């Protein structure tokens, strides 16, 4: 295979699986509960970059609002004696963020990018375990940290 064909296949595979379409199963090394080394650095940066248009992100306030809601649920989980039981209690409230992101995406004068909507949906729809939720919270924190890099001036 020549270099040109290889480049085409690489570009095609990135289009099929954009970085904002990561799901909880993608957080961990194969067949383990160990978080991938580059999840909070390289992957988080790529996710944040996918929220930007022409290198700039609009709607950072909305991204922060969603992160704050996720963090509020994380604090409830962390303060519980029985994390598994508390996770079952907070899961419906976590899933409620899906219709909220759809609402914000469809409001006029609110800048919610389609890739941010996809990031929220793909992750939250697929969270089934406490560990996945905890890693999602950390990933979202890293994504939020990278927003400054792409902030619209």
C-alpha cells in the first residue's frame, strides 16, 4: 500500500470515529479497569478541539454549566457510604443531562456545538458503572481545562 492510500484510510477512520464519540468502554486499556495513559491529555485535547470551529470555541459558559452539574453528582457519589447504591440513585439525574444538552443545542442564541452534544450523549448513555462515571468526571474536567486553549477571543 502506498503512502497516499494509507493516508486516505487514516483520514477515513478518523471520520468514522471522531474523538468526541468516545464512550466509557474507550476509557480503559483492553481487558482491564486501568485508565488509558493519554485519556486526560491527548484524548481530552482532541475532544475539546472537536468543539471548536476554525480553532475557536463558542459557548464555554454552557460547557462549564454541564461540568458543574456532573461535578455536583460526583460530590453526592463521593460523600456516600455505599457508592454502588448512591450511583443507582444519581444515574437518572445524570441521564437527564441528555435532554438538557438537546434543549440547549436547539435554543436560539445559545452556542452548543453538535460535537459537544455528541460528547455528552455518547458518554452518559453508556455509563453503567461507578468507575465509568468517575473516569467520565475526570475526563470532562480535562476537557474543560483545554477550553481555554480554544477560547474565542
